[in-house]
C-alpha cells in the first residue's frame, strides 16, 4: 500500500480537529508577565540598526485561558512585532496545562518592541535577535500559560461590538477598504468581578517611531479598560495588512516619531469604544464551545526570505523542504466566533471572511499562530500598489491557501 502524500495526511488530520459542541459551566483565568528586555535591544520595524535607548511602558505577554467542560484554549497576546510558528511550537512543547494546538500565541504588532525575527539588526546580514532574551521570552510565555491555567474559576462571558470606530485607523493603500469594527469580550466571575477583557481591532501600532520601547497605543487602551472594568485587558490585532495604520491627527505638530499624545488619544478612543460595546450586553455562564484547527503547507517563493534563512537570520525550522508549514484555527464560544490569521492579512480578505463567518460576533485574531508577513489575494500580489507587501510575503499562494483552509473550517463548523 502506498503511503499517503504529506498534503493528504494533513487534510486527513484536519478532519479530526472538529469537536462536538460542549455546553458546561465556563471557567476562566487571566494573567500577564513583563517581557521587556533588560538591556538595549534592536527594535523591530521601520529600519535596521535602531537600537533602544529607553523604555516608556512595560512590554507584556497577556494570557486568557478559557475552559468549558473538557475543552480548553489559551489566548496569548505579546507586545511584539510577531512570533513565528517555530517559536510558538517551542512554547507549546513546554506547556503542561493546555493541549499544545490550543495554545494560540499572537502579537500586537508594535513597531517599538525587540526584534523577534532577526531582520532588524545592525545590518541586513546580522541578526538583531538577542538570543538570551528570546530563550527567556519563550519560557516566560509557557510559564504564564501554566500559571494562569492553575487559577481557573467559574466565569461568565458577554460580547459587544462597535460597527464603526472613527479617527483611529486608515488604509494608506486604498482608503475605501477599511474595517473599523471593534469586537470586545468581557469575562467575569459569577459575582461580576472582571477576569479579562479581550479587544479586537485592526490597526498597526506604529504611532511612534523612535528609540523608546513601548507597546504604543495598546498601552493606553489597556490601561483605561483596566481602570474602568478591572481584570486583565488584552488587545489582539485584526486584518491590518496593506496598509491599515494609525491615523495621526496634526502630525506636523510633533517631532518625527514622537506623537505620544496621539498614541494616547487612539488608545483611549478604542477603550471608550470597548466600554460602549459592552454596556448593557447580556451574560452567558454555559456557552457552547467548539474548536477546530488545520495545518497546511505553503510554497516559500520569496527569494529574500530564502536568503535570510540560508544566512541563519531567520530560523531554519521555518521551512520544511521547500514549503512552510503553518496553521489556522477557529473556535466558537456562545454567540462569538474566532479565527486566527497567521500574518498581516489585507483588509479585503478579512472583510470577505467576515461575510462567511456564522456568528454575530466575528473576532479575527491577526498575527496569531504564526507571523508570516503580508498575506494578499493572488490578484493583489501582482499589483504595483502592493509591491512592498509582496516583497515581505511568503508568496502568491499564501493568501489563497489560508482563505481556503479558513473557509473549510467555517463551513464544517457549528
């Protein structure tokens, strides 16, 4: 009997990731850990050789663990540009409390955090990753998940959405293609004490472009939400690619890269939208829970990425032969649906996927599970308009394959 081809094996495995809906008493816990470098580090984003000279606010890994019957998922959001799947897999191997595939690690995509890829060192062919810090980071995230899971308690959940949040983001490529919807989930104990608030909104945290470490606008967003609701506030980005970025008002008023009041304004605006979205929402204590995941292979066609892997700037584990192995996940919790996006997905793809998602509250967790650069449609990939995004992408097949696998999860799910 001939062995199954790898792609078929993955497809067969994917069929077994659909779980029957579970409805039981929800349990939850949240926590956070400071992941800031303790010494000067190369900052990821914008340009190479940008070494930090100070720190404005702590960089965090923030975790929410949800359990419903025998179903458990851990969501982790880190104040980093991104965490590629090989690093996430190392974290998963250390976690003991949550099934490995259900540890979903994302990044806020701040452009004022340490280099986690290697591409922003002193020059193009010298890695900017502080290896000692990176090893500590992975251990901290794994310990955070296990410590958080050890404190699970009965919980209830409610959801909210604001359809249009103005004056926070804009699309620098095509003004009309913009998703300004904010999604929010509040988790509390039966007495009403907040455990966590999850906020999902698509926007590059790149108000600031200097040599100061900061989580950018998510700092003020989380601060205000925690002041008003308590618990741990967690920001997870959305389909922010090509190029959904922060709307800086009166930018000429500030020194280049120093629009701190605008980072605060955007953060507070999103916080107020979160509070408004949740106001009056009804609570659920035993929401149905389902989880699905698919692994898939994508041909690595980016010559620049191949060069960086050969030079050991990007880790060799990123590729398996000529392909990259990546993943997408989907889970539902009551009236809410969550999908993971393994990179910077262009907003037209995100908006299209929302038309296919089935639940009233449609969370799209960007740069979660993987962080593979920009993800475009095949048609957008060849446009001069997206020349930069295409140059920082795995290749033209990434967008179609990701969309195909997410649609398969949505269509087979409940």
